[in-house]
C-alpha cells in the first residue's frame, strides 16, 4: 500500500507555530500500525520527529494521539482499519486540550494532577488481617472495568467539556475514583464523592460518550461516570 | 548545572524501583528518577501471575516453590537466595493485596491462583496452582498499585529524566548524572545511595516481547564504570510471542489448558516433556519449538507453531488427562481478556475459535548487575560490596533465576528484592555521610552527549540497531555455536566502530531530543550485546537458556559457576567466575 502520513509538527526551538508535514510511505503492509509508520519517518526520514511510546502493544498508555480526528493509541491503530484500498492518507496530531511541547508530545502534568486529586489509592486504616482481606468474586467484579485504565488520556482529551475548561478533572480521573469507590475494601468513598461533587467534578460531564469511544481498553467510561453521579445523588 | 541532593536515589520506576521507593522514603529523603512516566514501565506488561505458595487452591509449600525454581534454573541459582525469595513471596503477595491490588478471587474470597510452567506439586510432579493473578494483567495491577501507594506517600519523582552516568569518588557512590528529556539540560544528583532498577534489554534482539525503551541503560552505565555483569549469557526466549511481532502471549494460556501444536497438528510437547508437557519450563519449550520448525514441522512451512486455547481442543485434552474441568468461551474471555484483544487487534483472529501463531521471543535477562540478597551490588568473586550501590529487579542478578527463570518469578523477584533494597539503602543512608562530588562530575557524559548531538556521519541509529538485532537473534539466540558466536562478536565490534566514527543523528536540539537519546541507548545496547556474546562463547556447555550445539550437555564439573564479565578501561573484557551457593538441592538431571 501507499500511505501519505500527514503529521502535525512543531519544534519549539525552530518553529513559530505548528504546521502540517506530509510523508509518503511505499510498500506499507495492511497489518502495520500507525506507530510503525511514525517509526519509519523517525528512523529513516527525519530523526527530529518526537513522540512518546514504550510497550508498543497497548498496555503502557504512552502513545495516545489524534488519528484521523479520533483519539487512539498509535500502537493499536492498524492501517487496514484506517484505509480501504491500495492508497490513502492518515492524519496524525497531538491529543487536544493539553499544551504541545514538541510534535506529538504534550504536557501530561495537568492530566496527572487531576488524577492525583481524586485520591487514587486504597484507603483503609483498619489493621489488616494476617492473610489477604477477603473479597467475593462478585465484589471484585464490581470495579473490574476501572482497573483496566492505563492513564493514556485518550478519554479526557477527547472530551469537549475538558477542552472548554481544563480545570474539569476529566473522565480518566473519575474512572480511577470509581475503581476505589466501588471496591469493598476501601473506606474513603465519602471523601472521593465530595471531591467529585464539586464544581470541577462529575457535573461537568455532559454525557457526550466521546470518552467511551476513545478508550483503547474498552472501558465503558460514560457509564462509570454515571454510576459516580448516581452515588453522589444517593448520598 | 542544577545539582540536587537526596539521601537515596532510585533509578527506574517499574515494580522494583517503586517498591524500593516506598520503603526507602519511609525514613530517608528519597527520589525516583525515570526516563518514562512510572506507569509506562514494563512491569505493566507482565500478564499471567506472581508465584507464591499461598495454598489457596490446593496444597502447596514455599519449599516446593524453591525446589521448582532451583530446578528451573538448571541448578545455577543461588539456593540461599531462592529459599529466601520463595518464603518471602507469600508475605509479599499478601502485602500487595493489603495495598489494594485487585487479585482475582476464589469462590470463598481468597486470592485466586492458576497453573504456570515449571511450578509443581513436588510429591506428584503434577502442575500446581501457584500463580496469583488479576486476569491476564497482573503486572499492570502491580505497577498501578505501587504507583498509587507512592502518590499516597508523597514520593518524589523526576519523570522523564534519563540517567547517563554513575558518579563514583574513590570507589564510593556519590550520585548520578541525568538528562532532563524535556529540556536537554544535564542535572547532577548527589546522593548517599543509588539503587538501579532499570529493567531489561530485550531490544538487543530482533524479535522481542520487550518495550522499545528496554535498552539496559543501568547495566550499560555500570559496565562502563568497571562494575562486572553476572551471567549475561543466560537470556530467556519466551516460547509464545505473536509471530513476527514478538508480543507476549502469557504462559497462563497454557496454564488454563492451551496446547502447542505443530504443522501436523501434533501436540509435540508430549515428546519433549512427557510429564508436564506444555507446562515445561520456558527454555525447554522454546527449544522444542525451534527443533520442530527446523525439522519442517512449522505451520504452513513457516517459522511458527500454533498455540490452541479453543474450548474444543482444551476440553479434548482435559478429557484425555482424566480431568473433570471443562472450559467455554466465557471462561476464556474472563481469564484472558487482554490476550484476546491483542490477537483481535494485531492478527485479526479470535483465539476462542482459532489457534494463535507463535514463535519464541526475546523476553527476560536472568543475568545482570551482581547483588546479594539485600540488593547490595557485589563487585568481585568474593562478594565485596560497593558501599552505597544497589540494584533490584530484572537489571540485577541475585541470582534467583540462574540459567532459566520460571514464569511468575520475575514479579516475585522485583517485589521481594525491591523491598529489601529499599530497606537496606535507607539503613545505609542513616549511618553514612555524603561522599563529596568529584570536580566536574558530569564532564564525561556531557562530552559523549555533545559528540552525539553533532554526529553527522553516514549510519543512522536505526540501521545500526537493526543490524545488531539481526546478528544477535541469529547467533546469540535460542541455539548457539562457537562459529556463530565468533561471527556475532566480530560483527558487533564492526558495528561499534561505525557507531564511534560514522554515526548520523539528525536532531541538534535540546527539547525532547529523542534522536540523540536513542543513539545513547544504542551505545549501551552494543556494549551489553558484546559482553553477552563473550560470556556465551566462554561457557562451553549447555545449561538452561544457554544452549550450545557444540557442547550439548550440562557440565557441572567445569561450569557449575556464575560468569562475571568486566569491561576494562581500554574496552577489552575480562571473564571470571564465582561459585554457586548450594544448600539442600544437589544438582541432578533435569526432566519435565
């Protein structure tokens, strides 16, 4: 296949503003991933191209990007799902709503700060038993979905409410809170619900479902947010 | 140049680094330096489970775990360290649960356990349920849980800082030099103690399950500083990587009943390991796959075999084995969701209805920075400690894995020895003073960085790296010969020469200059590759993951000992050996 890769580029040391650059790649296999194509550019054409990536198979959460206008992980975006036929274009740009540092790299710190704000850790000050705390398979499955989160930010940076107001904690932080709110071993539900009931919490969610579509881990993000809203309503 | 001062520095933020950080930060001023955001670390890619003889599903004992580990190691592991690890594994898993780790549960609410390669009931020889798991993303859960605890405990992180040198002054640790990736600025970290937890170096090989970022940075730094590396020739090839991509397919697939089939549809492991078949240890299974392929029994004449976990196949073999258990699609979906997702995404196949094409993939370093059980780095045959220097996790070699690691033991290793390292370095810091920084502590690293920034020769990093990976996969892979190893060593030296004199880097900037940092990483990979090939050449026997076709037998008389390879200032290498610690498991033939 012949693929034209259109990449949003910006080097703060050289460029006054971002621009689009195009790279035509020949002999692309349909099973290649956008990450492979970006590597081809970086390794064979222009070594200055900057992007984060690590595991290369969708588990570390480094390479969330906006690909053909939709947030996904570059290492899970397979060419044949983006292009029908022998020739086509793929557009790649940084995720939205976070400051671009260089090319496809954004400043993740505001995202991580929102994550930290919801107390994303087990709180239970009761003396632990000698062995494991017991938890039934049903209790365990109650918070299963949220444990899949890899903090890639695909959900939060696809959310129009977050684009409009970066102080909104965003879907990822709410998913992380949900994971503990519904864990039978945790004791900080009231505090987390109080944090999320504030102005920058769950009520900024307008149930747009972009987050659910964007999640590369298949987490039903919008539903989990709704469950947190219900828990707040039921306090 | 910014100079930071901490009592304890931890380099790397995977499971070992975070565990060390949690313990060190309780009593001394601690910082973690990582080239990645911590949750990007490769501990997160571990799938199947963490081994501990909890006995939740059936009878089990840590002594059985210890014996299996020693046997799996082909008797090269230090048995005192193995016994300690397997005993402490139980408390370590319980501690993770108390931290909030979402393990799968048994019907009565305990931590669920599954079968894994090489883990057995020592009385019957049958596979035992020892791998504590959280679906097929146990490593992800460990990494997330430890990072959560670090947030809770306000651990200080320097994210996206790449450590490029260890600062020594008169043979004592004074700190590290690191590049802030976002700005290109060089920082000096002055410290009393440094613990390396930088993970593995799978990127030495062409087909690997490892992340792009697993480039052995800590090992390369120490090798260049004259600190020996232990047992580098023992590198594990995991039997089941996705064909051509190398992405890991957990041994848990076979633990749940999946079987390996060759091109004729034969369950060939019955011939290589009559007792536990597909659940033999990884070196045995990887060799079997290679031999099947070499003898023309790959699938469709290609270089792969099938891993079949479809309910029809699994249930047929369960019935044949006289087991009552049966599985269905829903069971596979609940126990192996990520595996199903990988196969759907990358292969376009559904493993619940068709087999997965797999080939061995470079996976894990048994060798590394020599340490004792307190994660203190030991620098010679006598076990002399370098004061203030520690290492834990995959980059270290205690040695608990010997010549071949059992599945689930990497996670045990990083939790147990990460914790022990954190405690030991905190104690050390409380009784030690800062060693003064030498004059211009970053000068050497800066000079090399500036050379790379201005390198405008012919050869791109990616080209040299690909040649190295091919060379290592062909000649320093599952099977090795003297000729092949010699070819690899000559090839690597020629690559190093091109790297030194004719390298090309495009990016002359400072902000996120990944072009330069990839060049830096390649320098380390080449050094590790050469030391690996030299260690492999010197070991004229076959043991565990080191299979010499010209010396097919294990030779305890000459080689029941650990290799220590040291790089001398002129770039040549010196190889020495140190004895294996044997407590109660006398070496015997290894049959599965």
